[in-house]
C-alpha cells in the first residue's frame, strides 16, 4: 500500500481489515469477549459497532504505516494535529528526559513517528519481530522520522542513557504481561497483569511521565495526538508498593482514553490472559459461538 496515494491506502486498509473481521473468527471472538468483560452493560448493537470499528482502526494503522516514507516535517501537519503539546514541552524543559506513556490506541505507530517528524524524536521500547527480514523492514520504517527503537528485552541501560541525555522514551503498557514480570491492576474493573517497567524507571530516575495518545478525529479527517499533563506519582518510600500504585495509575489513564475512543483500541488482544493464582481462564473457547455468528451481521462503520 505504500505505493498508493494515502487516501486510497486508507480505503484498502479498511477494506482488508473488514474482511479479516468477517473471516477471522478467533480474533473476532476475542474482541467480543474482551468487550463483554470490560463493558458488560453495553447494548449488543453498540458492542458490534465498537468491535467492527476496532478492526477498521487496524486497517487505518496498516495504511498509515505503509505511508511512513512519504511523511516529512513539511506534510505531517496534514496527517496529525496536536492537542496539549505544551504538556509535553513543559515536562521536557525539566531536563530529566520524558517518559512517554501511551498504548495501542488509534494508529499507535504513527504516534511516535509524528513526534519525530514534528522535530521531537524519541526512543521507544519494542518487541523485535521473530523474522529477521521483517524486523529489519519494520525497524527502518519506525526509525524513518529520526526515532530509535529499543529492544524491550535489553532496555535498561539504553533507557537510562537516553533519559540522562534529556531525551524521551516511549512505553506501551496496555498489553498482557506474564505474572513474574508485572503486577495486577484493575483494568475495566478486572485484574490485569501490567508491566512495571515504566513505574520503576519513573521512580528511580525522577523523569516526568507524560501520557500521550493518538486517535482518529472523524471531523478533522486526520489523527489527533493528545498530551495530558504530567502524571502525579505516588512516593511513599516503599518501592514495591509505589511501583504497584503508579502502575495502577498509568493503567487507569489508559482505560480512560479507551473509554473515550472505544472503537480504536486493540480489543483483539487477550489483555486478561494472565490470571491471579486460582482464577480460571477468561478466554474459554467453549463460549457460546452463536452470539459471534450474529455479531458479523449488520452495517459496517464508516
């Protein structure tokens, strides 16, 4: 899609993921199961609307990613508009670096890329793709606007170095984490195992944590990158408890953003897969499939 005009790429991206929605039962059922748990009172029609929108959001992400080589400081304003940039700049002026809290909302790959294109390059943690060739291509795209990717498995030294240099480092912490690598925090009222890395870096370095999320604005017909004020950290002197409390805070910030734009989050991910000891699997495949069959009927979201 990178060879297509952006408008055409967006159309094909949406079409491709609409097909995925219709044919990929496992992903579709995961999305509906997540939404049932997160918003149990939501009417069925609203749930369908959100899940279909979430798939189309993935198509928009795919299309925008394919267009990265065409994005520059001269045209980024036509694609992404800022809201609250002063919050990011205020934190950056402290000279301690910035810990950029974000999640898999909207065209999240564009979130970091836009920062680089606007002249605020950052580093961000990623999980390398298993296929070396694919990883090399994706890495080149991600770093095309001056950003730098950091292997999340070898991140400590590089993150500390970048913060000491006054740079920003991005963290996406809204995916499932293994129990030994995270803590359980309420996410839509359900304990979810969340990474503690961001909270640990914030407490140990004093770098400000600034929430920043991107979403598709249907009225503007472009993406909006929204920065919130610096997140206030809990510091009691008990590092273990402070890590837990601040991770819970960051998780609640992400939840609030998802509630504002529910059709633009990664509902196909099994966010609640890791369970506290003694709890059952929340993604039991023996669920009623008839509801899933009904869900694929009806008009798709524009």
